[in-house]
């Protein structure tokens, strides 16, 4: 069973995405990456981010796709950490177990090098 299933599947994802999306857009540092990206794509991205983090389904995100999909965006390590930090707070609010949070953060950090292009 994936964490996705354990924590309620699509309905839970929807709530987490909503909270995540709201916080990402409230941070100018993160919002800037999505300027010029249309609303549907933006929401789709938040869903992808959360679904990936919760382990559903990994086969959709080969490393080469993650790398290609973010090439040229100039995402900094600080921005990556900020996005993961937002998710961390939300997962705590949703009472996701401590060990599961650590697993999720570990999965996200293992992909960091594919997405981050700049140190600062
Ligand atoms: C492991 C974490 C992440 C996953 C799984 C993920 C997933 C994706 C996917 C599937 C795409 C679409 C690629 C394509 O066009 O085929 C994408 C694009 C994109 N991602 Fe991420 N992403 C992650 C982290 C981030 C972070 C941290 C940021 C910004 C701080 C970000 C910003 C973007 C932007 C701006 C696009 C381009 C959107 C567009 O032009 O439509 N991503 N991401």
C-alpha cells in the first residue's frame, strides 16, 4: 500500500493540493516560476508534485522526464527547499505520521538534483 492509499487517496490529495497551491502562490519567490504558465497547468503541477511525493505512481516520473520538464527554469536549491518545507507543514497539519513524513521528504530530496539548476 502506498502512502497515497494509506492517507485516503484522491480526496486527501485534493485537500493537500489545495493547501499547497494556496501557500505556493502566496510566496512571490515560488510564484515567479509559474508566471506565464496557465492556471490549469499550474494546478496540474501542484497535483503532480503531491502525487509524486505520496508515491503515486512513480513510473510516471522517470528521472529524465523530471530533468527535462524543469530544464531552463532556473529553480534554486532554496526554492526547492521552500516548496518541500511548505509540504512538510501541511503534512503535519494533516496528521501524517512522523515516519511517513520522513519517507516523503526523503523521496523529494532524492529528486532535488534533477530539478535544481542553481545554488541560490
Ligand atoms: C519532485 C518534485 C517535483 C515534481 C514531481 C514535479 C513535476 C513536474 C512535472 C511532471 C512537470 C511537467 C513537465 C512536462 O512538461 O512534461 C513539471 C514542470 C514544471 N515544474 Fe515541477 N515538479 C517538481 C518540483 C518543482 C518545483 C520545486 C518547482 C518550483 C519551485 C517546479 C516548477 C515547475 C514549473 C514552473 C514547470 C513548468 C510548467 C509549465 O511550463 O507548464 N517544479 N514539474
